C-alpha cells in the first residue's frame, strides 16, 4: 500500500518556488572575449561561471541536483542531504540546502583546506572527515543510510539532472550570447570534466540542435578520463588524485559520457597553472586551475585552426575564481613543493598570444590528444 504524505506536496511546492525565485534573482553569467593579437581570424570566449552566487560552475550543477532529487521524491522536508565533495560542489549544495532549511553534510578528506571547510560551513553545512579521498563516496552512502538521508551523488547524477535540450542550461546560454558575434556557431566548446556532467550537456545539446560545433575535454594529469576515452575503457583508474581541483578523477565516473565528446587533450599540470598566471594579466581575472586547463586546450585547437587557415570561434569556461587558490596555484612555495615549474609554460603561452607560434613546442605542444 502506498504511504500518504499529506504535507509533502505543499512543502515541495514551496521548495521549488524558493529555488526558482533564487534563479530569478540571479542574472546570467557573462561571456567574455579574449583577444589573441596573433590570431585575428579566431576569437576565444570565456563563459564566466565564477559570477554565480556561490562562485563557480558547480552552482548550476547543485541547483539541477536539488531539483532532480526534489521532483523524484528523494528529498523531503527535514531530509539530511549528504554529498561526497570537498570543493565547489559542496559549497553550492550547502547554499541550496540552507535555502530550503535542510541539514547538509559534506564528506571530505581530512587534508581538505580550512578555507574550503569555512566556505561550506558559511552556508550552514557540516564537514565529515575521512582519511583518504577514495573513501568519500562509500562513507557518504553509509551516512545517508544511517540517518535516512539522501546522498546526492554528483558523480552519478550530474549527466542526467540537467535538461540538456535547453531550459536555460549552460549550452543554450552560450549559443544565445554568441548569436550576434562574427562567428556565432563555435568550432569548439572546450570544457574539462569533474563529474562529466557539463561536457555531457554540451555534447548532447549541439547534437540535438544539429550544430556543427564539436566538444573537446582537456584533462589534467592523474585523471582517468583521458585513458578511459582513448582506450574505450569505462573502468580505467589512476593511483592518485588530480592536482587541478574540481576536474580529473582517479576513476571514470558514471556521469562521464564519452560518446558525446569529440576530442580529449591531456594537459600537464604545470601548463594548467601557467595558463592562469597568463590569463590574470591578459583578461584581468584571477581564475582557478581548471580554467587554465581549459585555456591550454583552447590554445591547442586555435593553433590548429590557424595552421589550417580557418577562421572561427572557440568557447571555454571560467570555472571558479583564483582567490580560492592564493595559497596554492598562485603561491611560488606551493608550486616548488609540488614540483611544478610553470615558467617555461608561462613563456610559451604568452608567446602564443604575441606571435601565434605553438609549433615550436613540438607535435601538439607536448600535449597528448585523441579525436573521434
């Protein structure tokens, strides 16, 4: 016999109203143009996702995950929401849990920075520590079962929680903002993968709308996504986690959809970090390391377009602000301790903007690439 929940629908209606009202208060994020003097026929754009209320691309994901869980009946009044994340997703989910007056727990590795813990707690969340990053998902499931809560599980549900056909998703927003540009249909959309949800949305959207745009996923060192894509191996793993926070995973996550990705590029961590140093000077924005990975992948594609004599546009993402990484990616002592020599890459990337020269670095600028 089906149980009746006499107060469930009124509470659900109010929860959905609050999320939609929050969305209505938030303007769309900007699309920024970054001139490349040496490539006048190709334009690079950055979709600046750092301007969301919680400061990152994951704000969109968190909103979608909450809507998905609410409309599936998984989250009700008083439900404790649990997520396996020490980064931007946990911050954004804590924001939405607070908006709905729900308890929120982020399962995080013990080494998580105090700054990130403080951000989660600022929105009323609580952090539950585990010893190793590989333990976070299993512990989140255990906690959810123990308290009759709900494990959001971003790594499983990211690719299906967003309506990829439209409904103001990030892909639709990009194409609407590109409509009056000289080359309104980008040759490439470049987005690194954390869960794989954003690249899945991009790839599905351009296919559904019959766009010529292709999707490229640049991947950092110590991430299993590239090997999984290259070798058609959904069980690919790595023996350590990514140093570029927010992207790259030690295993191929369920949300990663290789069938809608046209190309992947493996980007050295030193190149990713160097790129945000260059970007800070050329765009006037301080960005996180994942944005640097996106930028290096974009440069590789633009260099290929230039060699082929093609004009067009490339769109990529600013994922989060660099202020969160003042003690890491923008700290020389931290870089030295982690064996990251960014200076040669800073010179190479800056030279590309000035001269358009990328071939001098060797085949693919030292970047592994796989295209389908």
